[in-house]
C-alpha cells in the first residue's frame, strides 16, 4: 500500500513538472487577453489593422509583467507590421507615464 502511494506521488510529481511550461504559457495568454479586454473597453477597433495594433500594444503590456530573461515573452521580431505599430505605441505610452510620474515626484520635493 505504501509502495502504491509512493509510486502515485512520484507519477504526479513527474506530471506536474511536464505541465509546468504549459502553465507559464497559459498565464501569459491569460494576461494578454485581460489586456485586450481592458483595451476594448476604452477603444473600439476599426478593421483588422487596428485590431493587430491592439494585439501589439497588449503584447508589450504583457511583456512588461514577465521576467525579462524568460523565454515566454512575446518576441518583437515576430510581430506583424501593424502589431509593431501597437507595440511601439505602448512603449511610448509607458515612457510618457514614467516621465509624468518622475515630474510629479520632482514637484513633490
């Protein structure tokens, strides 16, 4: 009985290790869709080009939340032309937010 339990535990641990990469990818996709839904609440896409820009924008937002050394990040090289525009727009938005935040902190001093 203990042998069966030990074997079952070992098998479950092995399965958990095998599923770990999928868990990370699933979490990444989950973040992507959450960002896309948030974006849709603010803006309604007009055509496929606009949609691809939104996808690129959201991919950048998701990448920010992930470990920079992780292989689960969305690759900038694999973006379509319109996704790249959205990705760049997200980068600019983030820079502006940082500048604004730094300016506010300087004013508080």
